[in-house]
């Protein structure tokens, strides 16, 4: 099996545009959650979110191409360009041996929302002729492939909140096995619109006043948006062309609860964590940081804590576990990709992102959740958890290099 490293990273999210600026915001414990701004927001009960502000697509893209780009595709392209630039690549070194996988839950959700508004609210008899290619979930990987000449495997993954981890994990397996030489992988999401938030309100899992993972006073998740895209390639190829590896991906696992469509399962989550450690050849004692799924819902945080304690045993008392959703919100299909930036920060910079808004301890969430302030620590290995609706779980393991 070939060793797989990340040589480029890119992100745009409510905290910042760019990985460097995102790390700075995470280290400062800054919140990107605030009042939402879009049409009909006053008709919502939940009016907060981690929304990207000040992004002007007309200044970024050719008008002819922009007609094909939903916001989630725009975010993927911006992040992919940053990742490729950091990796020192203008295009794929060997197009047929490079591909792209992007995770997304909603795809071109804003485009769909606009089309429904035009037909039902405004009484129009037709929608934009490019509506379908703009809203399809595979639009983001397709446009990344076009931009960077990626002619190998390319597709979208849609497994709700585990989409990004699935995309990155599958890309990792392809490179490790020799199926491809390199991949762009990550996630992109832009569901912050009236239709998207109104649907989420129906689930009654949204907080009206803030995201407080693992805190006794938590009352639900806060939705965010954005993207994270990464360049994955073999360690040998990276070193041969003089690229600097950011971290090594060493393990990945995925499974399905096969039980309830929305309620997480402790045993299945624990099995996913354990299998990722096994795939990585990593002992629990080696892990210095876990980026938790940590949605700030009553069920997830309690069950995730129990799953971590089941796998780690006494070592659970000595591992830092934070939920950065408290800052950048729950980016749904993009959340694992944005959270991977926090994992890279721990491995590269020795800074563990905090769980902000933490108020009172919950005895059912008795982990070291790095409350409210970032922490300096030497971290050699990390895990990134993603546990999604549908019972789909995906865990990544990474090491410093």
C-alpha cells in the first residue's frame, strides 16, 4: 500500500476565505455565526447561521461560466484553486491518473430554491435553461475536473453530514491502492436559503440562539456553508516533485447503523472509530486530538462521547476532543472538509481548536472538550468523526509528517 499525503488545502467558510485565515479564526475562537441575510428570512423561526458574507462571484468568475455555477460550485472552485496552488500544481500532472470527488448533501440547493420561487411564488412559466446542470450534485466535481484537467475517477458523494469524509476517504483509498496517482477531494455546501432552513426547522434540531456542543445548556445545531478541497497524492510523488506534505492520511473507515434514519447508534459509531484506528495501525494512546462530529444536539453529543469512551477506554481522559461547529456552524455535506482544516492545524501548528460557547459541564459528555480557548499541544495523530442522518458514519485518521 502506498503512503498518501495531503499537499494542498483550500477552504472558504463563514470564518474566513483561505486556510491560513481559517486557522487564525479557529485559534482565536472566533464565531462565524450571526444573523442570516436572504429573502424571506423573516418568515423563519430560526434566523441565525454561519453564512459567508462579502463574497462577490461576479468579481471571481467569467459571466458566461458563472451562469453554470451554483454557490456550492463557486465555493468548491475557490477552495480547489487554493489547494492546487499550495500543492504547486497548475493542472493534473497526468490527467488520466488524477480525479475528483466532492461531497455535498444539497448540491445546487440555492438554484433549486430560486427555481421553485420563480414558478410558485412569482408565477413564471419557465426556469433558467441551465437549471439542471447548475443544481446537480456532481456539478462541483465536474467543474473542478474541467478546470484542472482531471480525467480520472470523478463523482459526487451525498451522505448527508458524512459526505466530505466519505469523499476524502474514498479518494485516499484510490490513491493508496494505486488506482490513481492523485485526487482532489473534499466537500461543498450552500443550503442557507429560505427553503433549506424551513425544511431543517421541521426537524426541530436547530438552535435559535447559538451552537454549544457538549455543554449542558446546548439546544441544537446551527447550520453553516462553505467548502474545503484537498490535494491527495502519494508521498513518493510529492517528494519527487518537491512538494511539501501537510499531513499523511493513514486510515479510513465507513459503516452504516442500519437502524434509525435520524438517531445515531453508539455501537456503530464506536465501530467506525475503532476500524479507522485499525486501518491506520494506530493505538488510541497515539491520538492527541479528535475533531468531533459534535452537533450540539442532545443525542449526538451524548452518544458520540460514549462511543469515544468505549473505544479509547482510559485513554479517553487524555485526548482533546473539540467541535469546531461551534464556530463555523454545521456545514452539512461540507462539514468534514472544513473541519479537516482544524485537524491540519493541530498536526502542523500544534494548536487545538476550542469548543466555544461552552457553559456548564454535562456528565454525559465528560471529555476534554477544550472549552472556549485554543490550546497549544504537540499532536502526532488525529481523528475526524462524521456521523450522518441515515446512519452513515465515516472516520478519517491522520498523522503528522
